C-alpha cells in the first residue's frame, strides 16, 4: 500500500505539472511522473524493508501504474507489489 500511495501521489503531481515526455505505451502518463513515483515510492518503502525489496516493490508498482489496463490499478498494484516482494529476500 505504501508503494501505491506514495508513488501514485508523486507521479500524478509531477506528471501533471512537469510531465513533458509521454510514455510510448500510455500517452496519459509521462516519464517525469514515472521517475518521481519510482523515487518517492522507493524512499518511503526503505522505511519498512531492505533496499532490494524496496526497489522491487517500487519498480513493479510504478510499472503496473503506467500500464493501460482496464482493471483498477488500486487492485493490480498492491497484488503485483505483494507478489514481487515475496520473491525478493
């Protein structure tokens, strides 16, 4: 949930205000928003887990956030982040 809340908030705020370079697979999202979400999500996750798991959770969470899926990302992100964190020690 931390990866979702921190990453989604940061990516939206930065993407809306400073996002200029659109992702090729999702024109509604930007590289700037993606990177901001990844960074903030990683930093917040570090408070709860190891750096490797924090990076995995952040990367998977932000990847799922950017995919143009019909499913609600408030469901897909936590499930995918949980799966990724179970793989990494």
